[in-house]
C-alpha cells in the first residue's frame, strides 16, 4: 500500500467557538499564554471587556516580565474599518505597549496600516496582526489550533534573537536557556519558558500578579524569588503580609534566611532567597555558571514547593 500525506484543512472559528464575544474571546482570555508563547512574550492577567470611555476593549492583559499593557481586539471574518478604529481607540485609551488585532482574514489595506504604524507610529507601541486558525487533518474530526502572525514590528524577530544583542544580553539569554532545560529535566511537567536577553526570568505562581523568578541583582547576587505586583497596592500588601505571617515556618522548612521586602516605590513586594556571586554574568566562567544553574534549580524547586500551596490557599478579604 502506497503511503500518502493527508491534506491540512482549515475551518471557520465558528466551528469551534460559535460566538466571538461569548465564546472565543472568553477562551482566549483564559488561555492568553498560548498567544504569548507564539510571540515570545509571557502574558497574564487577561481581562475581558475592559472599559475605555463609553466603549470596552475585548481583552486587556499585561506582559509578566515588564508589566507593559497589552490590548487585544478580536474579529471574526475579514478586517474592517470599524474594528481598526476600535483597535486604535483602545490602544490609546489603555496606553498599551502591545496592540494586537486578531482576525480570520486581513485586508491588504489594513495590513498596510499596521505596518505603517510600526514604521512611523508611536515609538513605544508594537502592533501585531494575527490570524487564528482552526485546522484538521483530512478525514479526521479532531481540530487543532494555531496562530499565524501576519504583521509584526519590523525589528521583532531581531529583538527576540541573538542579533544586535550586547555581550551582557547574550550571556543572560544563554544562561537562562541552560537553566530552563535543567529545571525542566528536574521538574517534569513544568511549562518550559523562552529565555530573553534580560537579567530575570519569571513564571506564574498560580495567582494573578504573583510570579516566581530567577533574578540577577546588584551586589552582585543571584536569587530565586516571589514577586508580587498585581497593579493593586493594597492587594499586593495583603498577599505579602499573609505570607510574612508564616515566615518562621517557611524559613525553617527551607533551612534558609529569606529577604522580605516591601517595595512601596514600585507598588510591589518581594520575597527572595539570594546567593552572592563573584561577579557580573559576563565575568563568570563556565564552571561558575554551571554551579549557579545547579543552585538555581535546587533552590527554585524547594522554593516553589514551599510557596505554591500557601499561595493557592490564601483567602484575601
């Protein structure tokens, strides 16, 4: 019997999500990390129908590492002027650093508008055109889903690769790439991240605005930490205080002395487990980096096990 390759078939979004607002938008908000993964971002805190004057944007989210605002406008079918106007209104109203138009088909003139905005528009705003695709293999009823990025900032691919990076940025990216692989091997089931050219790497702690992180600090030091920054200062402090009340038991279980920091100037809080190091990332030799990765894996494993159940059981008034 001769083998043959089955055809990929594409389907309307309505075959899976009947209604754009009630079904697809709600699903995307709950699974916004899938969109972030496609773009090399870590998106969280996605909220639907966020008010902008008399209007409301489909989804507003934040980039976990930077706290930058993300506005997402969804549209079934072909793009139109009405949704373009909404997209720009919401982006301006929310002071978004990332503006994403998700549609099944982009008219050439609307792709040109997004490309022009990336070229000549606000310098601090990145515009994306993204096509969501529901696909299946010929003869199968099972459905798959993917994003196809049709418009992105001109320098986006270069920005998230090693091109044009400084020595320090390349060192961070290489270090965290090795750390990610090591932690994924140590902790099966952990969702692997994409390393960035920054001195920190974060992932969700299971509560909006609360993240685990590996971070290089001045000192110099390397730390595993819990960072609390939800955008609501009173809530941040409530989470911090609830955990601080358990600090004695936490430090005893970890056999470590943690640093508990209220950061009012940042409207945030931090709980960190630091380790002094001999120099900046570019000054560490291969053996020192390997030792630091081993410590980072073991410390984060214990840290995550200690804090995750406590965070999940918090009841905030």
